[in-house]
């Protein structure tokens, strides 16, 4: 039997490519490597069994039902036993609705039968509704105080806005609504029409539609409520108790309360009094060892926390509630907000006696003409004529080179000069007397006499208008030619821009973050890793027996309250918040904000004094502006442009995000205006805010890639000083300075392509900008100032 021959492939056999598995190995390759071996981790598992499909469905259904039950229990506990009452603020959005606030609160209190109203003597009224098994607290902050409305709504669970059925909301009402929505509230606001007595019933639906249309650009409005009948009042109370609540991390992480009663107890010293605030604990537990912050008053330590009896309990109990008193221990936080800088921290070792003697021997002796009896030490400080000439306008290296300061000096020169005194004034007075004799008396009606002068005194501030016009011109020039300035002709450019440097690339060039820091940076605190510290602080648990739980009715006693603060809290609604560790210490904070829709259209220059409301804290400062970009360096912005997001950097206390930010500006003649809204970015002193300055020149003669440039510098020494820095043109050419020509600032430049006579040559200079220490922890309420003026 012949053997079967095996088939051999010929030269035309197709050979396919192997399958590419990418960066990972294929299953076959893994099995070939393992050769049946099983990992130790899999072998050590116990009781691993695959569930059936039905079992997996049952497990998911049980988890879903458990989550639903937890959500329902949390919703049912709102305003019930063991939790604080639902706090509702009634805020009018028009001056005509101030008188209807009290009537609205009375209708809500008497809406449900068998309800009970309890008043603790302050501005808060408690409503107990057994039908819904809930409690409500109603508060009405003053309409003429924006700060009081913001402090009250920051703690509230729901907000009722009163609208005028005829005019809607006024200009101030729009400011209040925008500010309250920007700082966020846990529920959707409820819109309520005021007294619609003059509106016919058949026109009511049309009025509601107009109100909804007017509010759509602010927030989505589902319904506009009215209180014409008892059923509408009951539905409003039911809506307040069943509203869907959004998560508010800022409130959930910090315990807070709104004061129902305020009592000041003076101490032995004027600055050592005590302030007692009574109310329900909300948000989170309040520790007696941590600091508390009262908006408008500052940070304080706690003397004690007393648990009181609930003024409006849901269930009447025969036994008395246990009264507790919590006292701070040795772990109480201190009030230290700043570092104590050491002036000798950066100094070298103190010189020895041998080194001092050697320095005296090597010192140059110079003969001076001095008065008789002058010591050697006094003679060293006497300057001769040559030295005085050398210490001229260019000898002071510490002068401020910022072009913004130069512009401010120019603006100061625009003020009208004062009248000169002396013989000229006497001669003018004599001329006026002779002119008065030549004049005759004439009767003029009051309607035409003095109207212009009265109008100017009341409404016109001439110096402020001149400064405002100058700022508008500067903003227009900055928009047309960003960062470009003219090289001064009376000052050497190497002296004027001695703090600037050139960069090969703004994005990738290195810049030392600890280089040439100002003295104020020694007064602040800085974290090695801000995010890691934030995670550690938020995960800390309070010690047992040192905190008041949520839902307790407590009396919080603050110590170290000065008597000068009495005018700040008398007759006001006060709120209190427990601060997290380190949130009272000063640092450099960065706030990402965007211009508000209702803000004015006037230019806002960097370092302008503004009022910030960052989370629970309100302060005034002059922040610097920079672009909100990624990377290690951020470009400085001279103006706050509309439509762009900027980062405002200033000295302020630390706060752990997230937290809303509101920026206000007090304009003369326009009052308090909302400028911008945003969020807290971080507390990072190492943020590099780099200011760019562009020196521009114009091609005088062009030959292919070579050009003679003028008007960038005006002397030969400045050209040699800035010779290493790269040049750029507006049409994208790059080049460098080859050599100076003459003595009047002409220079030969070489570029990487054909130059155009219409092009502009630019030289970019950079320097780091630091914020100034302009922190004001007690910004004055403008409404309070107006009231004080009226009283005086």
C-alpha cells in the first residue's frame, strides 16, 4: 500500500496578517503564558458563586426600595419631631408690597384649622400644623437692607417672593431677586401675588401669565400663587412642606442657626462682652470648640452652648426635656488669623567682630565740608551737591513702575486747581466790589433763578465725572490695543521697566513661584496641598459630648464681643455659622466670577475696592483680575470685561469650596449694585498672575527680512539692554534686534520672513503682580449709612 503524500503549499499560497490586539495581549496569548495556572487572589476567595438572574433582579429591587424608603423618611422628617422647623422667608420685590408682608404672614398662620402660632418675642413666628405633622417658622427681613435679606435667605429652607399685581417687581426687587438666586437656596422660590383687590377675577389668569413671562429669564416658574381664598392658603402651606430640596453642600457641612432672640451682656471691659443667640440648630452639628462667624460682626469663640426646651414641640410630653450645657475644653480653636513675620528670617549669619573690623579698614574715607561739632556718623548722612544730583528722579529703585499708577497720577492732575491767595485775590475782590456797584437790582421769578446751581449741587459731581470719562477712554484703548503702552520719552526704558522680563514662551517658560514675594506674604497661611487638607478637614468627626445636634433649640453664648458692635446687630436679623478648621486664617484666595446680567456698563478697573460675599462671609477688598485659564501662569487683566470669566485674587480668610460668591460695587449716585456672581476657586498663594506690557515700534525702512524700526526706544542704551528679547509682529513674524542705529532709538531688526511697511513690531515684557492688603472685615451697610444720615 502506497503511503499518502502530504500536501505542500506552493509559492502562490496566500499568507494573511496576524490579528493585532493593540496594547493588550489576546486571550490566547494570556492562556499560553499561564498554562493552566490560577492566580492566588482567585484561589483565596471563599464562597464565590455566580448568582442567578432572578436573584440579581431581587437584589437590585431590594436596594432600590431601601433607597426609596430612606428618601421618604428624610422627606417626612422635614419640620417634624427631631428636626428644626421649616424656615420660610417672606421677601417683597416691590416697595408697594412692604405693607402687605404682615397680612400675608397672618393669612399663612391662619390657613389650616387647629394650627397653633408660637412667638418667641423676636421677628420669627412658629406655626405648628398637626394636620401635616410639620412645623414652620416665618421670618420677614427688612426690605431696605440687602445684607439682612441675604443673611436670612442663606439659612432659610424656602423663600416667598411678593410681587405687585400691577407693576411686578421694581429695580431694587430685581437686585434682591438676582442676589438671592445667585447665592442659591435649597428649593425653588415661590412667587406670590400681593393684594389683587383692584384686579377683576376674569383678568387674574392674564395677570399671572404676564408675571410668569416676566420671571422666565430669571428662573423657571411653574405657578404664581394667590391668597384670595382659604383653600389657596392651605395649598400654599402644603407646597412649603412638600417642596423638593436640592443638595446644598455649603450648608450641610457647617452648622448654622438664625437668631430668634439676641441679648448683649456687657463685661468688665468694653471689648469683653457676651452675646447670646437663641435658635434651632440647622444644617450640621455645632461644636463648642470651633469658632463661629456672625455676618457683619466677625469671628468669635464660644463660651458655652445651652440646650433649651423646644418652644413648639410636635408632641406634648409630661416629662421635662433634659437641659444640657456644653463647655469648651483645651481643644478649642484660637482666634489667630495672621502669622507673625520674622524680619530676620531671611538674613544671613550675623558678622563676627573680625569681619566688622576688616570692613571698617576697607571702607573708603572721603573728605566732606560739614558744620563744626558734627560726628562721623552724622557726616555720613550729609549729601553733597553731586550726590544730591545723583539721587534724582532715576535714583530711587523702589518707585512704582506700574502704568496704572501713572495713569492715576494723570487723573489726579485733572482736578480743578484751588484759587490763589494773596494780593491777586484782594485785587479780584476789589474788582468785584466795583462791579457790584455798577449792577442794578432786578426781580426774577424763582422758577428761573438758581435751578441749575441746585441741580449741580444735588446730582452732579464734576470731579467724579471727569475721572469716569477718563476710565472709559482707558477701557476703550485697552480693548483696541490690549496691553500696549507708549514708551516714555523722559525716562529710560530700562529703568521704567526694570521689574519686567522677557519670556520665550508664556505657557512653557519657567517662573519661580517663591521669587521676590512681598512682605504681606509672610503674614498669611498656606497649605502644602490644599485639596488634601480639604479632604482631611471634611472627614474629621466631632468628639462626643462637645456639639449640639441638628434640631436642638439652643442658646449659643459668644465671648469677646465688643460694645462698639451693638449698633451693628440692634434691630437686625442675625445668623450664625460654625466654621471648619482653618477657615478663619488669612491667605490668598481666588474667586472665579462672571459679570451679572443686571450689572452696570461702566468700566471696572483692577484693584478697585469691591464688596465680596464669599459663602457666609462678607468683606471688602481691592482684588486683581486675571484670566481663568489652565496652566501655571495666568495673564493679568486691567479691566473686568463683560462676557468673560475672570479670577479675582485678594487677601481674605480661607474657605473650603464649594461656596457661592457675590461681588457688589457701591457707586456714587447709584447705590449698591450687583457686579458679578461666581464661585470660590481655591486658596492658593502660588497662583502666578503675570502682567504683560507690549512696547510697539514701526518699520521705517524695509528690505526683505530686514527692517529699521523706530519709536520703540529713544536712546541707544535701551536698545542694547532689551536686545536679547525676541520681537514679534502683528502679522505673525518673529525676529530679533541686530544692532542700534544712531543715538535716537532707531534699530536694525531681522525677521523670519518678508516684512511689510504697514506691520507693527512688538516687544513683550512680563512681570508678576501681587494683590495689595486691602482686606476690610467690616464693610458698612449702605442702607444703614443712609438711615444714620436721615436720623442725624
